[in-house]
C-alpha cells in the first residue's frame, strides 16, 4: 500500500524544523549505509545522535502520534527514530531496497522495517528533480509532495530518489514496525477501517451494523496482530 498523508506537519512546524536543520552540521549519507546501497547513494544526512536530529525526530514523532490516518494505515508497534537527509547539486539515491531490520547503534533495540516513510520538508517548486520513485505492481509511482506532506509505503519496495538538479531537497525518513506484519492484511484492515468511519459519519456510531463491522475489524486485528 502506497499512501500519501497530507499535512502531517503544519507550515509553522515545517518552518521551525527547517531552521533547526539548516543550522546543523551534516555528514556524508553513505556513513549509515550498507555496502550495496553505498554504491548508489550520494546525499547528506544529519548524524543520528546529533541534538538537531533528536529534536527534529521528536517533532515528527509527535505529529505521527496525532495523525489518525497514519495510525490507521501503519498500525505502528515500533518506529525507528526519524532521520533527515538532503540532496543538492545532482545528488541522488539509486534503486535500492531498505534493510529488513534496523538496529540502533550501540544498543540492542531494533525495528523490523515493514513500512518506510518520507516526510517532505521543502517546497517542491524550490528544487528540480528529487522525485521519490517507488516500484509497485502497477508500475513505478513518482512522488513529490508539498512541504509537510508525507508518503507511507512498504519497505520491501524497490525505490529511488531522482537526481536534484536545482535547489535542495530536504526530507525526514523513518521506518515502522507494524503490529500487522503482512502488507495485504494491513491494507485490508485499513480499507475496512476507512469504510466504517465513512458509514459511521452517515448513520452514526451507535448503528448496529457499524457496531458489528467494528467487531469484525477488531477480531481480525486480534487474529493478525503481534503485540
């Protein structure tokens, strides 16, 4: 499932976050990449343990916790602390797949990467290129969203970032371990949840059919979820 999440961050949040990031010290993005991805990765990243990355990550995590669309779609169990990258001057990240597991350096805390997310932090008119291209069963999907918008997609997808030929592309990226490991099951739960919410808005939460459908949703989640 590939899902845009519009307005994850408000304009004021984007502005203050960018002020924090633009004043920080960035490093070569290949420092946090495996040997295969390093062959196709050319960007800048904030060091994971920097104060700017930690503070910026708290902003992103707070927005995710308050976003019903993200919660319904991801059913998050664990979220790897958000990271931040920058592309300019022809920098790109070629076709790759995210690692299945992500281990926090210096700890035994790990996340199974079921879902990947990109949060765009630059006005799309301010740079050329930089599209996130995600391969799906229906062909390659190109994503370039407004600052503050995000996109959620399976970590198993092959994807890339096109070269940035003008301006600078700044974004946050993160991985989610879902309570429901299987992408198809998670997608079905999301569609059921959204249909229930739509119908409840029309006939009311107390309608007996809505109550029964809600029971079906929670029984399926009970069957498929890993706590």
